[in-house]
């Protein structure tokens, strides 16, 4: 069955216990996302306090994505052989400790090692979160659940970054990481109490890890999904990685001005992901994805060819791009979750995350070769980045039509069996928009 098949126009209501689970998973993802994005605006402070150059700073940023990608690839051999709650708690504890070590780092080598560890544990935590959603939530609820958890990226941009930068300004470079580690420890305790055991997938007979890996990668639908995921992420991050530097160079904007731009862009992204998450359970997901992806492709050209102008113009353009690019990820993620059977879902999502991290690390490298700095410090070549981003987005549009839904098995929902909420209760849920 393809993803273009119609779904119910009155999807099943989400129960209170399911909302509670979504809230916990979103909190975990939020701390991971803050840790992922906070390193970017701290670049100048890092270079000054750790006495490193821009090349070394680039390695610190890239190390996180590459470590997460390699770890996700290796984890695909074992992730489906353990209870997902235990896996998530162990990984999140490692992430908390790694983030704390980032706050204590006193030189380049220590920070690089801490970021590698944070990437390993944080990246695998994100993989496990999506596997939990795929196992716990039935097909007609995954769009809303995925949209709520994925909104953590927007929340991190809106709330996490300003708080982290304020702490850094007042208490020093390590304070944002130490504070984040403290918050993560509290979330870990809540997760220990609230997360149900997720082990239905363990009932399936498991082959040797290498044989299981071969089984996952030889499924044509899985390969289409990996290709789709790669080009989707590559297009977004190729454009997004240089928007801030280019706009600041072109318009002479300060960091304070860029903070305003990203604040509004984050707010729109948050709204779009939650609204699209609701529609992803009510309308066919493939047409919804294609409509948003087409809009994001157009906006990729707009934001990379925008002439110098007032702050509101850059804010509007970047907000539209980020909102559509993030919005299309909601139906895309639901489509990817449905592309693998439950017994392969952990391994599949691990491999898919590795592919996404490969694209995340490759995107700024591509953009960096196209954007050049002239003698006056101005950046040029951004329109070429837009063409690359639009081209990869078009490829993802084509590949999306190749994805098929794996044979459906109704998931067991441990510890989440309650009377479903009525429409009024849904609208007042903790993550309702």
C-alpha cells in the first residue's frame, strides 16, 4: 500500500497516557536539540577561550554529526534486541554525562572528545525515540506524535538558545552545558518513572546481527527510504547552514539582529510542525509532503537570492523557508516510520539516522565550497547554494513516490490503555496548538 492511500478523516483520539509519553519523549529530544544547536552561536567564545582556530571549531561541530552517524550505523546491529526503555535510559544517561563534560572542557582535545561522546549518545537517543513512537503509536496517531516530538527543534531555537547564550554571557562558556546536563538529569528521572517497557519487538525471532543487517539493506523499500531521507536532509542543511553568516555579511546585521530573525523563524517552525502533525493523520501524507516540499524548494531559491534589505524582509523569508522545510519533515517522518516492519524498525531507524547525519555533515561542506569571502569580508556564491538545495529537494520529491507502507501490524500499547479522550480534551492536551 502506498502512502498516497487515504487515511481516516476522524483519526483516533490520543489518550492522556499517550500525551504523557509524548511529553517525556519531547523533553528528551528538546535537551538533545539544545545541545546540538548551542555550539553554533558559541563559536566566537569557543575560539577565544579554548585558543582554537576556525578550522578546529569546524571539527568540533562536524564531530557531533559524524559520531552520531557512525554510532547509529553500528547500533543497527543490536537496537532491536533490547527493551527500548532500557536502551533509551542508558543512552540518555550517557548523553547527560557527555554534556556535563562539555561544560568542564578546558582545551580543544577535551571539548572534541566530549562532543564526540555527546553525538554518540544523543544521536542514538533520537533514534530510539522514533523507534518507540513507531512501536507504541498506531498508524493513525504517528503523525501527531512525530510532529510533537520533532517540534523540540523549534522549541530549542526559541527557548534553549537565548537561555544558553544568556548563561554563557554571565557565567562563562561551560555554564550552558552544565545547566543543560542538570535539566537532562531531571528529565531522566521522569523518564525512568513514566516510560513503559517497549519490548513487543523482542517476540520476533532474530537472525545473526550481520544477517539482520543484510536483511534490512536488501529490502528495496528500505533503500528507497534511505535515499529519500538523504536528499531531503541534504537540501535543508545546505541552505540553512549559511543563512546566518551570509545575511549578517550582506546587511551588516549584529548577533542581536540574527537572534530576532531566528526567534520568529523558530516560532513559525513550532506552529507549522504541530499543525502539520495533525493534518498528517487526517489527509494522505504523500500529497501533503509534496505540497510542503514544493513550497520549501521555492523558498530555498528565494532566501539564497534575497538582496540586501530591512530586517523584516530577511525574517519573513527565512521563517517561510524554515517553516515549510520543517513542516514537510512531519509527513516524511511518518512515512519513514511506516516503511519498515516492527521487527526491523530499530535497525531501520538507526541506518536512516546514520544516512541523515551523513547528509548533515556533508551539507555545510558543500555550501562552504560554494560560498566565498572577498577582500572586503563580503560573502558571495549563495545563489549557487540555493540551486543545489533546490535540486536535492526535487530529487526527494521524486523519491517520495517510491516509498511503500510495510505490512501493518497493530502495535501493543503497554501501560497506555485508557479510555480515549473526546475532542475537547484533545484540544486542551499538553502539546495542543
